[in-house]
C-alpha cells in the first residue's frame, strides 16, 4: 500500500505527496525478558510521539520480543475501515515469515493516489459543485456563523458501555421498523440533542465510509468523509416515528458522502453571511461497526 510509504510536504503553499519505494519502517524492539514497564513506556512513546510527515512515512512500530506489537499509523494514511485489510495483510505476511520465506504480497488493483486523482476530478465537475450548493441551500437556515469564542472550548470525551440488553432491544426495534441499528441510535441521539438545544431542527454530522467502488474495499487509506445532516424532531412524535423520519436523512447521507467536506466548508464560507467558519458539523454521531 503506497499510502503507508508516502510523505507530505508543502510546495508553494500547497500540500504535495511523495510516494517512496518499498522499504523497512522503524520498529523499536524491547528485548525480553525485561520489566513490563519498559514495554509499556516504549508503547506510549510510539503512540504519543509526533510524526515528521515531510521526512518519514506515517508508520512505525514497537514490539516486545514477539509477545506484543504496536502499530502506530498517522490518521492521514488510514481510517477505521483500513484496519481490516491492513491487519489481514500483516497476518498473511507474518505466516509467510514464520515459514522462513520473504513475504511478497500482491499489489492492490488501485492505490490511494489513484483514488485521490479521481476524487478531485469528480469534485471539480460542474454537477458536483451544483450538488454541494444544493446541499448548502438545504442546511443554510440552520448553519449560521459561530461565536469566535466557541472555538476556545476544550473538547471532552466520555465513554460508557451500552448494556447488552439495550443493544439487543435496539436490534429488535431496527428489525421491526426495517431500519438499521444506526438509524435507531441516531434517532435517540437526536432526541437528546432536541432536549439540550430546545429547538426542533438542527444540524448534526455523521461520518461515512465513502468507498463508492468495490475496488476500494481492500485498500488502505483515509476515505472517510464528514456529512452534515438536517435533523427534524418534534416532541409530539413517537420514537418509532422519529426513527422512520431519520431513516430518510440517514439514507441521504450516502448520496452526499462523495462531497468532500473541505469543499463544502469552503463553499459555505464564501457565501454572503458565511464569513468565519459556519457550523456545518457542530456535533457528530457515528456508529463504528
């Protein structure tokens, strides 16, 4: 996968990628036996250390004498979907190496750079620009321009488990309504936002896989795209009705997933009254399957 051996630099103020020949990538080896703390500290250094994207590929590793391995990849080169083909390739290479041979995996039918060229060509088409403007028209009355002070609020993360019985009931309701578990959970998310915001309509973003062709399914790269959705709720609706209405907008997200989010935000900022950074994605929801 070329994207794992690609560096990025600025050329005349614009990003430019350089694809390098296959080569070894840095792996820090913690010899065993050694205190477990040594391995943990080495893993933390590998995970938290910065990447030098202009000088080195976005991949490095830490291993503890064959007992454990950390792969650290910059987000510029992978998304969540990429982990499956990456680990499958690693596992295949590992089995070959165990047998004493040198791994020689087949070349992917496409490389990420091929997709990047295609995506740019598609986004530059008049029809694509018209689609982006049409989508902005649908969202514009809810977008507005944020208070600059809002950029100073620190982000927080709160993690909690979904009890198995709740997840089971989500699946049952999804089957009964002929929707996906994503739609059920996104509807619940909208119901909470309505209570917090005190308004029936708002914009919430989702993250789509954005792999529009089967040839891209086994490719490592960052394809995921942010898609703003228009959320309409009503306190008088039942939750089932909210799910069914949410299904329509969730399905539309698949239609709009090919609009690069940076193009959408640039078009929003260029509109009259769109100075600053319009809130196309003030809050987001995604279900990682």
